[in-house]
């Protein structure tokens, strides 16, 4: 259905402008006349083009979004018009995908689209749903500046969490990379040299040496097939996870994984609590806030449990009561949410919960990585002992037979 941008006058002479959807200009004028007395101008708004099919691979980072939201807040505070604000922000962005998106949004806003609608249509695959839904709540409440200020804090926290996890993973990743390279050199070059020497000895080789030689032969002749098979297996698991049932099963499996299952659960709860606080502070109704918050949670199982509370809340039950019927959400979240609703301080309660689960995720992640580092060293030590035994035992057998 076409959309029309209009300018009109109320009976008291006050000007008004907006956008309506209608099948024709005549129907558009009829709709406008229901709200204002005089229609000054009417023009059809160009439709937004189809989304870029490659957009799903151009995700915008939390760091870029935090900086962009901060720039929006600063420029809006200065009192500049919205179109000019978007154009200025697009000129300062460094992310190419974000620059392109903002340029399109500036054009759409100039044509009469709302800022949140343009962000949702243009960036539905590259922007998190929290971003444009919070902007929509800010527009509806008339406080767009506060919405961007809250989004700045929200995305700064996300970026800080991501940076801390990447920093903690740097050392284990480096050790594993070096280990793979060293093992590849040993199996590809060192072991074949010893194999020729052992064959010339004409002695009965111990099982350790035979196992090492067999492993080396496998790596030399079938390594590419092994890598290809591994890649196909990973691709198969990924494709299975993209299906509806597969995604649910993978999400449930994540929660049952030892050590990391609790980290995934707490991370999901933290995402939910932070998003709820941001949306409620922006003035979004609780039903819409629950729906948006549920969709932002990365684990599908937790997301489904949060979204399952919507019928109950819509029917008049409290959120805390509806959360009590879930199976994967922590009891602390359920109980404190109920307390926050009863005392009228749900936003403050959720904020405290989000900060608590943030600290727990950070602490448990560091503990898990602290266990990972010595585990890698132990595995490498076992492999070194295996290689040494495989090399030296035939020599000892040879010397004892002399």
C-alpha cells in the first residue's frame, strides 16, 4: 500500500505534518481530514528498497553502535533537525556498513519515514532488535535523546564484556595454535625420519612406536580428507542449528554442558535483564519490552521461556509469577523480579540482577579459562611423553640385544 507525506492545518491555524497509508490520494486526503481541517500538501513517499541479501554477513559491532548512539545523543542535545543529525553521524562513522545504513536512513527520514521504522527496515539484519525498538520507544515517548543515551550505556557494556572475553581467550588460543603447528611438524617431518631408521634396525617395535608411525602415516596420506570431513561435520552441525528444531536442541545442549552451561544461562539472563531495563526506561510497555528482550537473548531455549510468559502477563498475571513456571531460568531472577513488581521498583531490581549476573559470568569465565590453560599443558605433556617413548624404546631394545 502506498504511503503519503502530508502537511495540514488545524482549525486554530496550527500546522501539522505526518505520513498515512492509503490505496489512493483520495483516500489519503479523507484520512487526513479526519484529524485536521485543511490539507496543504500531499506527496507519495518512495518505497524502501529490498534489503541487501549479504547484510546478514555485515553485522555491526557493539563498539561502533556505542559510538554512534553517543554521537546521536550529543547532536540531538544541540537541537539540530533529525535529518541533519543522521547525516552528521553518518559522516563521522568509520564502519562502512554503518555509513551506508545511515545514509539510507537519512534519505528515508527526509522522505517522511520515522527514524525507528527506517532503522528496522534498512538494518533489520545488521542491527540488534534492541537498537531500533528502543529508538521506537523513545520516539513514542517524545524523548529520543534519553533513548540514545541509554543505548550508549547498553552497547558500551556489551563491548566491554566482549573485549574482556577476547582478552582472556588470547593466551589459550595462542598456546593451542603453537601446539597444532608443532605437532604437525613432528608428525609430518620428524617421525618419518625415525621410521626409516627403525626399519633398518630389523627389530620388533613396541606398540607405542607402531602407534606413532601409524598416526604419522595417517597424517601424511589422509590429512586433507580428515580436514575436509571435519569441515563438513561442522557445516552440518551449523546447518542443523539453523533449523527450528535443531536450534532448540542445540540451545538445550548448550545449557546442559558442564561448566559452560551455567555461563550460557547467566549470560542469557544478563542479556534479558539489561535489555528490559533499557526498554522500560525508554517508556516501552512491559508486554512489548518482554517480547523484544526475549528476542535479544542469544540462547534459543532461554528466549523461548521468556517469550512463553507473554500470554500470562497479557492475561493479567505478574511477570514474576509467569517466570516461576519456567525451567531454565535461575530462581533468583524469578524471586527478585516478583519482589521488584510488588514494590514498584522492577527497573532498579532488574538493573541489580543484570550487574550481578555480569559479574558472575565474568568470574566463571575466568575460572573456566584458568582450568583450560593447565589442561592444554597436560595434554601437550602427555603427547611429548608419548613421542619420547615411541622414539627411545626401540633404541633401548636395540642396546639391550647387543
